[in-house]
C-alpha cells in the first residue's frame, strides 16, 4: 500500500490573555502535541500553531484591576504562557498573539473583502448593560435565577443545575458581577458574518 503524505495545520483553542495556563489548557495542548508528533513520525508534514487571545472584556477588566495597560498584561501573560508550554515540551511551530501587526492586517483585509462583497450584516442586539461600570456585560459577567428551573446564582448563558440554555436578558433578577448592581437592557449595533449565504456551498463541500 502506497503512502500518501499529507500537509496538515493543527491548532488548539486560544488561551485568553487574562490569566495563567490551567489544567484544561495543558490537557488539550498535550493531546494535540502527541497527535502532531505521531503524524510527523509517520512522515506527514504538520504545522502546529496557536496563540494567546488578547482581545475581549476579560482582558480589559483584568488589566484595569491590576492598574496596568491592557498591552502590559497581554505581554506579561504571553511570556508566562510560552514559558509554561515550553516546560511541558509542547512542540508548537509558532506560538503567537492575536495582538500583533500581522493579525491586525490580515483581519482588516478579510473583513474589508467580506464587507465589500456584502457578506457583513448589521443587526440590533439587546444586551444587559452595567450603568455603574458603563459596560455591556458578557454572559459570564452576569448572574441571576435560571428562567427555567429558578435555580439561583446561574450565569447568563446556561444553567449548571438543569442544563437550560438561554439569553442573559432572560435571567430572573440579574446582577452584574462587576458592581453587584441591577443591569439594564440596552440595544447596540452588532456586525455578523452572513454564514447562511454559503449554506449550499458548505453542504456540498
């Protein structure tokens, strides 16, 4: 039987730049590393890449709590993550950061191409807003009673007691975990990639 050499790109979920590597990160990266090493041993060409996810509310809030610039936190955590992965001898070909000039330029290029072809859509989205902190609250930054089973102290996306999935604005008696205040509902414009447009192509592919 002839051997067909494959060229493969492998990655893992990107760790956030707001904290240390934890057991879940290591489990995933070690498992991926084993699979990558095996495929290299049998002759495949494998590129193993990953990066810190340096953008989002969690990073902004953590840097604010530490009274440093977000860029300082991103750089500090990046060095720590690289050190930890290297100590476990994980064989990334490149471990990088989403906060890079290359990523910025590529994202701008991809977005502008999609937007010029009409694949970016604007929609109004209702979200919980912390009027004290002046910030829209991601699901993990709001808690309340589950709208399904009424269990208390549940996050804004799902209930860990009954397994219900819901929107944060459906929580009963929601509270912001940032200020412990009652959030209000506000509407803002969000941008979406028009994935349904490609349904036929994706199903055939």
